[in-house]
């Protein structure tokens, strides 16, 4: 049986959820998984290695894992695997980091080619996924609390979209995340708008998806000034909310990412928009067409539960790295 050492990313928030979900999914596959908190230090890592004798080390992002710790892993001949879950927004960091790992998984197709071009021999595309024990359909009243929700940081495109709805449409809207309150001060007294000005847990997000008619899911722009992506690698793959919203049996409108059609049948399982105007048109349509909205959401839920949970992803990952140690040795 393969023993896997899962070293925490060093970040909290959503990464605590990712890591718990990954550990749970690995154990569901019949493997042993030890979660090591990175801030315990190198001596604690040595003890964990001696006690658990891992065959593989896995970490997310790789930003915080110290070279000293990686050297300890090398001394024990433990192959090191990283899942770059922020690609392509920090390619300035992840591309140099990639050479420190034996096997790379990336959530972004366009990033994969960059690692390969840089000479890395083991790179695999592996999108994010959902945990259906947290993101699931709740039994609630058919009358939704909100017409629209948007969960996530108020990047300029997201802010412009919400402002447009407030200016031109009658719908009730809830936005979630830091900085929404300071950026929507002109609308702070508007009864249609609810602002939750902090990060919410995955369980709270799942409840919100269930309580809204439409979940807006505009993806993060590749060229934000806050990004570290000087190569301007364009993201075409899907964010984690795509899977989470669908798993809840909730209806979503998502920006028309290239990878959508790889995983979903458009207009039957998911609805995409190409412009703010088109997004508004779809909101006006689906806010009132409850049966069609529910049917599309049900199809998306079925697709995600069949193929896009963390259990599916860990099965694919473990299959890819099962022979890694023999390849390296």
C-alpha cells in the first residue's frame, strides 16, 4: 500500500478545505495519507518521515515549502509531487519552482506547455474538483433568498458586472469577499444588495449557492496587475467554483472559458456568456424560467458527481504517480 505524505501549502482559508478533501479522497482510494503542517519545521518533518515512511510527498502551490525540507525528502529518496493550483496567475514563481519537483500537476492547460518547454519530464494536467460531502443540494424552500450571488474577490470585471446589475436591473444580489464593501459604497444603502465583506467557509458558500437562483462565476483575468504572470499565460481552464456550484444542484452563469466545452454540454449542463450584456440577458431569462434553470442545474450536478470530485482527481493522480519512484530511481 502506498503511503503518501501530504505537506500543507502553508496557506489557510480555502487551502484547508482542499487539503482535507485530498486527504479524505486518498484514504478513500485505500492508501495511507499523513497530513504534515509545514510550520512544524524540519526536525518535525524528519520525525514524521521516520514514523510514516512515505513513498510519495505531495504539496499544493509549493510557494512556502522550504528547500531545507525538500533536501530532507531527497535524502530519504522520497519523490516530490506538487499540484500547482494557482496556475497561471503566479507563473513567475511556479516556473522556477517546478524544477524542484519530480512530478508536476497543474490545473491550467496553458501552463502545462510552459513547464514542458522548460524541460520538465513529468507534467500532467489535473483540474480542481469538488467535495460532495460539503457541496450538495440542500432541501430548502423553492423560493430563493437571492436572485444572484457572486462569491470571490471583486476583480474589475466582476465589480463592473455587479455595478451594471445594480444600475439597470431589479434583482436582489449578494456578493461575498473582502473589499466588496469599500468598492460598492454608492450602493451600500440599496435594499437589493447584501454584502458579506469577508471570506466564508466552503459550507457557507454551499448554502449560499443553494439559496440563490443564479450563481455568477466570472473567472479571474490572466492580466491583472496583482498577478505574477509576466509571460501573460492566458487561463482557459475552469476554477473550483464551477465544480462546487454544479455539485450543489445550483444554476450558474460562467464566463465562456475554452475548457467549458471539454467538460460540459453548453446550454444543457451549463450556460456561458461572452459579454456583460449577454450575461444580463441570461439572468433576465433564467430568473423567470425556473423549470429550465433547475433542469440545467440537475444535469450539471449529475456530470460533476460522476467524474469531477476530489475522489476522481486523486484516483487519476495516484495512477499517474504510482510508477514515479521506479522512474526516478
